C-alpha cells in the first residue's frame, strides 16, 4: 500500500492540488491555510507552464468536502462558466474523487 501523502496529481489536462492546514496558497502563496479541512485547487496544466508555473493556470478552488459530498459523484464539474474547456469531465472527476478520498483517508489514519 502506498502510504505517501501526495499533494498534487496530474489528471487529464488538470493539475489537482490539495492544500493542507499550514500550507501556503493563493496568488504568490501569501495565504496560509489555517483550517483543518483541506482545500482542492484545479489548474489547467495545458496552459504555459513558463507563464503560469509548474502546475499551469489556476482555475478554481473548493473545500475538499464540497468535492467529496457532491450529490452526483463522478459527474462533470464546471470550474468556470465563461471558459467551456474548464469543465472537468465525468471520467476525470471520478479519478479526482478517488484520489482525494485516498489522500484524505491517509491523513485521517494518523
């Protein structure tokens, strides 16, 4: 069993990042996450990594429970209504949910 806590995963065109309590996030990483509930960030990894950084262009952020307790798990998730390609497909959301559940379970096992 893999017992490594993974902070980022590349899932399709997305870099998905978990922000744990005490980690920094936001523009230029100026905010320290102070809550126990992890955050989940979505980056468009197909955008210029040179311009936007190693994860790609930031698109959206959610609390982990918002992702894990959706009424219809495994369904697509629209991250930004103004950019049609910024919708996570059902296939990729199922992978995001499984990965996020595994990472949160690992932390809960401490």
